[in-house]
C-alpha cells in the first residue's frame, strides 16, 4: 500500500465471488484489474469488498478517486485564506499609517 493506492496480486482459490480488503469503505474507492473495472462495495465491518470474477488470476489496483466537489471546496478554502490574510495585512497597514 502506498498512500491511497494499493496493488494486489492473487489467484482466486475460494468460491466466495469477492475479497474483503483491510481498508475502510468510502465512496470513491475504485478497483481495476487487467480485465477492467471491478465492482466495489461495503463488506463485513464496513471493509472494502471487491467483487472478483470466476477464475480470476492477476493484478488488482485499488485506489481512491476524490469527487470533483472536493477540489471545488479546496479551491474555496484556499481563496478564503488568501482573502483573510490580505484583509489582515491591509488592516495592519491602515492602523500603522493612522499612528503616524
């Protein structure tokens, strides 16, 4: 596992049709294999469950893709901090010029 990305290689030995990974399920997790996109859902104890096709053998890449609205919220937060710092700098500058 590296950050929000995980790679797994396995051979399906059990007939369960899924594998539960040691990750908490959050909206936005994706799983891909060499064959394409795999279905992701919440498993037991809200662990990340990936549906595995019959006879699967190969690599599985699990990653978290942030929703687009998270990026919009981050931009608004950054804009807020820039405006707040700018306001404080102008306020301090005006106080300093009033004293002189």
